[in-house]
C-alpha cells in the first residue's frame, strides 16, 4: 500500500484489516510510527575566536535533539535532555584549522556545521627603525611617523616614552604605516612595539626624539644650507 499523499511530519498511526474473496474480515492491526525529515541543529554556545595565539581551546554547544556527533570524524560525548550539551577540548595546530561537526539523529538525518580557526603564535618582527621618525617636539609633543613596511599590517603599535612612562597606541594601516603623537622632550628615548591581530607582541625598537639641531636616532637632519 502506498499513501496517495505525503505523510505529515511527526507522529502517525494506521489500522490495517484484510478481507478475502469470501468476505471474511481479519482482525485489525494497529501501528504507530514517526516521520522525521528534519536534520538535528548544532548550536555553538562558546565559539573560539577565528584568529588566536592560544592553541588550547574548547568547543561548547548543544544539539536540538538526540543524535550522535562527530568532530572531524571523532566521537563527541553528548549530555542528557533537554539540552544535549557537549564540550570538546581542542589542540590547534599552527596555521588554518577546519572544524567539521556532523550530527546524525535516529532517523539518519544529518546536520552540519563547519568553522575555521587560525592559530598564529609567531610574533611580528620588531618595528623597522629606519622607516620610523620622530619630529622635533612642539608644545611638549612629538609626532612619530612610520612609512609603509615599518610594522606588520594592521598591528597595534605601542609607543612608550622611557623618560615619562607615557604610552600611546595606534593601529597601523594595511601597508604597515602609522602616525601618532606622544608627549616628549628633546633627547627622550621612545620604544616602539607592535602587537599583531592574534595578540603576539614584537620585540621593541628604540628611537630618540631629536632636538632643534637634529642628531640621534629618528632625528631630522640639519638643513645643509
């Protein structure tokens, strides 16, 4: 027997009875079953950052119904109803990591969720002092200017005046240039460090704020005239 229309989602029941050619009717048989065509939903309640410098992470989430769960082909333990919660420790490898989750319910429907995480534990190179210059102070401040390639692209640059301990931060442009003002006097020493988007910090580079006569690292040379 084939139904003339699609059976509805969820619980279904039927009664079957047979009649032979002489009109004899059999006992009726009752049966119940469930139609389930919806895949299980995987929801992450704690998602690791897309870019990190920490190799140890934890993937935490829930399933919408009882199901088995695989992460990159490995079994993940699922908690009891009603949340069907899971927590899985991860050890990332340097570079791009792909996490593929597959949940399979009792009706063999499959739900999928894929995410990517990049592990970057390599610190940027130290700022290039030859591309960084401090201007002669004016009104108690100097402008520190760096041209393209001075630091890693889009890194956060921290400038510290070693004399006053004053610190300023600025985000470098996509080509590694930046410009920032900081309180300083002539001959003050400034350290410059860059932190990349994963949180790794470079070694520091030191420059000296020039005086009106020039000289020192980062100084503006005197007018040859």
